[in-house]
């Protein structure tokens, strides 16, 4: 039966090491007086050396810890507190006499003075970096960093949820109790093989496997950048990738679109028309603002939310079809900024992290789900944007406005610097699209 190792063997330096209470302790087979100077031959001696060394460290630490306040639970209480102080601690502050307050104040001052060098060591340890070197601990740190990105508005709660699922899957496969030093090239290769097996037996989609691998690599690279581990030499290898088939081009057939519009009423019809009229997605629809709508002329002027920070992305001015504008005015909200809200006055779509998980409220999705149930359609709502652009692309003249309609950056240098889309012709293209879909003149 194999002997358990209390220290880790560093093959490149032929020595044993152990990180304990923020410090690294090492010993070599030569120092242990073992021949031959190998891992197997020195294992038991290293275990014995560490047990003795740990007892010495713990004993020395116990002697250094001073008497502490009852209000300092992060330090270990190893010395007795004077009985008069304990008695005062049980008396409400407002009921203490002047003498008792003086004793208590002096006790607090002495504790702070004696505790100062020890708390300084705690602070120095925190500045030096984490002392827990397990995979599970650093996964929590990784997710804490992603949560900070959510709070800064750099990523969405939905993207955080994807990161959480992907990195926790990697942690569970590897083992959260394992040390991060186990994140080697061989271990990464094993994970790629595992993901390929899962894809082959259709337990997960190829794209899901690729995203899990991408997040695992990001996690490993982050540990390397923090100088906690070495970077696996194969992390950028072509062999350490998962092939992902091209996405199938899918749109909603025009008869299906018309069937949905015939059945939809009120808010449901407005959501469908806005997505078709302006190429909006669910999030863009939910975040449409009052100041983006010309409430007199019936127009919406906006940048695509996903890429609004890019200078090359156009601010598109959409002409609204008559029925789209009529319904938009009918359901216009009194919200301070949002043009549309749910029937109970809340944003149409919201995401927030609750206890580490993403919680989504989506009134648009719920409304469409009820419509799908009535019409028995199987097409997702997001296809409306693609369907509208595909219809426009099929036109001999208006097809050149598809990227502009979708709010995408120009595809060529000429488009970016020299060709200014004609607003009049773009309006004609939007009118034609409405007629093609069957919602009448604008």
C-alpha cells in the first residue's frame, strides 16, 4: 500500500516542499540523510520531518499570541482573560461604572498594543497572496473576479452564469481539493480528451465543449499570470482545441411569421413588430429608451446595444410602420427612461445574481411562450431579427442596406469612410419590408 505524502515532491529540484501558514518549507533527501536521494526512498523520512517541524511551528505560534479581546474571533484565544474583564464584558455598556469603563478601556488598549505585530503579519500575508492553493479555492476567486466585472458593467449576469457553469464543471472533473500545481500539460490534455468523449457520445454539444475548454484555459492562464503556477506548454497547441461545426443558417419562414402576427394582440403584437421593423433583439427591445424614439415623427434612432461603444458602429434611424408606431404610443410607459415596461411596471427583462446564480425575469419571453403555445410554432423569438434581414437581403436594391439595418459596422474600408447610406432609400427599404411581411403601408 502506498505511503501517504505529507509534503509535495518537486521533481525539477529533487526536494520536498510544504506551504503552511503563509510560508514555504523545503527539505531535500540529502538534508534528510537518505540514500538513494529519490522520492520513494525519502518519502517516510520527509513525512517524519514535516510532522516534527509542524509541531515546532504551532508551538512557537501559540507562545506568541497575546491575550485577546472577546471581540477578536479571528485570533485564537490561548491565554486567560482577567476575571474582572470578563465580568465587565457581561455588563451593558450604559450600566458600567466609571471605574469599570476605565478598566475596560485599559484592557482594550493593551490588547491592541500586543496584537499589533500579529495583525501586521496577517496583513502582510494577505498582500503576499493566497495561502490556500487548492483548485476549489481559486475557482471561487475566479468567480469573484467575474462578479466584479458584472458590477462594473463589463459583462452581463448571463455571461457570468455561463462562466460559473463552465468553471464549476472543470472543477468537479478535476477535483476541488486538488492543488493547483496539478494543472499541468498532461492534465489539460486529459480534459480535452474528456470533452471530446462527451461530444462523441452526444452528452454535450461541440460548442458547449469548446466553451468549457476556453474557460478552463482562461482560468489556468490567470493562475500563471498571478505567478501561482507554470503555464502548460500545450495550452496554445492546435491539438488542444475542439472542432466546432459552423452554425446552421436558420430563419423563420414567412408564412410562420404571418401566422404569429395574425394571432398576436396588444403587447405581443408590438414586440413582434418592433423586432421585425427595427431588427431588435429581446435585450434591445427591453432597453429601448424614450429619448431613442421620435414620438412625433414615428422613428427610432439607436445604436446596437451590444456594440454601442465601437465608433464604427452606425446610429441607425428607423422609420416605424404605422401599426408599430400606433402600438408603441399605446403602450408607452411612464418610466423615467424605459419606453416600454411590463404590465406591472417592471423592466421587460432583468438579470441579477442571487446567491451566486443568475436569476432572469423576461416578460417578452413569457408573452411569446403563450403565443407559441396558441399557434403551436417551434421557432424561437430571436429568429425574427434574422428573418427580417434575410427578407431585405433578397431584394435586388435594398439588400445593400442589410448591415445598416442590423446596426453592424461597415464591412469594407470604402463603406466605412466613403459611402454614406441614403436615409431616403433606407426608409423605402423599411417600407418595402413591412409590405413584404404584410403589415401594410407605413
